[in-house]
C-alpha cells in the first residue's frame, strides 16, 4: 500500500509520500514522488497503485518532457499530458493485467505552479486519466491508505492554515497511518512549495529523524484522553449508587 498526501493552503503546498513497498512478507523502499523544476515551472507528481503501471506511466511522461521543449504554461495542461500517458498505458496493459487477475490501478496527485498559473494548484487523477482540482473546502487529497490519516486532517486543517501548521498536521496524518498499517512506513519524502516562488524544497526523513515527534504526539494523545470530562460515564460504569428509575440492561 501507499500513503501520499497533498495539502493546499493559501500560502503554498505540502506533499508527503512514504516509501514502503511490500510484496508478501518482503518489504523494500522506493521513491513515490518525483519533482520537476523547468525554468519558471515547478511541480511534483505522487502516485499510488500497481507498481508496473506507475513506472511505465512516469517513464512515458518524463520522456515526453525530455524529448521536446517544455510547452505547458499552466499546470492543468501538464496534468492532461500525464493523464494521456496513463490512458496510453491502459490501452497497452489493462487487458493483459486483467487476464492475469490484476486490477489496473494508479491514482496520482500533482501539485505546483507553472508560469501562467495565477497561484499554486493541486490535482488528483483517477486511473481512467480524468482529474479533479483540490479546492478550499477540503484542502487536501490522500491516495493509497486513506482511512487512518484523514480524521486529523478533517478536524484540524483549513485552507487558512499556515504552511508550518499544514506540514505538522500532515506529518501526524502520516504517523497515524504508519502506526496502524504495516504497509506504510519510513523513510518519508516531503516537498514544500511556497506560492509564487517557483521553487520546490525537498527533504527525506528517516524514523530516527522524527521518532521523538511520534513519541511526544502519542503522549499528548494519552494525556488529552485522560483529561476529557467523565461525568457522562458515571451511569455506565456504576461508580455511584444507581439513580431510581435507571434501567440496567442485562
């Protein structure tokens, strides 16, 4: 499985991608995010799905970028080009994969800002090659293992959050997934884009780098649970005499 998270706030973008690849009982690592900086054009691509589909689509897309002058002036046009390559791979491999019992699958997150974009953009592509743009109402997209990391984003993140806060919340989303799913893990790649800079900043972190944050977060969670009001529990836990008229279900 995979955990790839793209966040869009007013001041920029955060991209977080784990690197764990699992096959049976074996685990390896592989980079799941690629960055592209071509003149005044900066964007990243994150993928989740069948590894062979991912590698072939990315190879075709990067070949297209290298074989001709960069002609995309808006990010959605680059997203369309990636979707075209995904459709190409689907035509070439989908039937053969299906005959082998494999499902053609690749979800993709693309974010950045090209020369004529008024501001930074974030898109999510589906296996069919179509896409949606991530907006202010729900300013993030997760692909891969989505169940464990989404609740904290829903509760804590808004479009008006700072980049620092978005990165912090994004890490906690990754950590929540990591501790609950054996197929998501370190190292983790993080990319930051500040709107209007046309520069991506990328850093890889290991478990040793961020372990202290995960420990502190776990301790704060335990303390917060302990400090929550408990008066509503009294009738269930029978700490005091049962009030007249209270029906105990047996």
